[in-house]
C-alpha cells in the first residue's frame, strides 16, 4: 500500500486482514514523505515501511523508476493507493498497471481531480459518492471496480460531505480488496471481472 497521510483506509485494511478468511495481507506500506500517521499505523502492526520523497531524485521519472523498483521488491499481487497524492508514472504502470487500485471521492467520470466533493456541491448534484478503480495513466480515468452512492444533504459543506463519502469509500475499499484478492480479477476492455489470474493481465 502507498499512503501520503493519516492512513484511515490503511487502518481499515489492516483490521480486515487480521481475519484469515479475508484473503489478503499487507506486505508493505510506502510513502512519499516521512513522519505521517499512515507509516506509524503500519509500524505499530509490524508491517514493513519505506519512504521515497520526490525531493531525493533528480526528477519525477527517476522517482517513478525508484518507486516501481521498491514496490516490486515486496512482490505484491495488488497495489493499493490509500490517499497517495502522487500520480503513477509509466515505469510504475509498466510493472503494476492492471493491478493498482485507487479511490476517488466522486462517482466517476464526474468531478475528477483533487476536489470531487467541492465540485459536486458547486454543481448542485443530489447524489455523489466514491469510486474504486484500476489506475491508468490518466487522472481518475481507469476502469471502474465498484462505486457507492452518497446523498448530498441540505446544509452540507465540503467537509461534512467529504467525511460521509470517506466512510462509504472505506467500506467499499475493504470489501473489494478482499474480493479481488480472494478471487483474482482481469480486465475485459473497461470492465473489471472477478476470476482469472491478475498477473496474466498486465499491460
């Protein structure tokens, strides 16, 4: 898993993976900055961690190569971006495209980018939500694994709406990471299908 902040989604997955029947274990947690609660959560549970700040590399492509190599050293079947605030680059996607998951706090393809809840409020929608998707080279554009709807309530501001979205997003993430780990999955064009060997369907 890759994190950039407090790691609440990470904690939910740590808790779920403590049950043998969940079918997934977290082999490592990486971050792009040190001193964050997400890393502390992993360390408290004995999960290996690593930090790769972009500032330590000549440019973003060099960082991307280093990130791909570091993640590969742990041999994960899935990579989950849990609040990771950097875009995956071509070197990373060459190794982990087709099996890297991320979430977005809106119902894709609506309201992509950094401010999904704010943009949903500004547009005046009555229902928004969260999307779990397979990462590609775009911004929140990858094949959709699952979505969950969240109503926009009278009196909502960006903070209250985002908190409710994150609660639903977390439950969706836990459910589907377990399902994908237990069953495997493959991509059929833009459709994500359970079953099959994830490794056979890398780009």
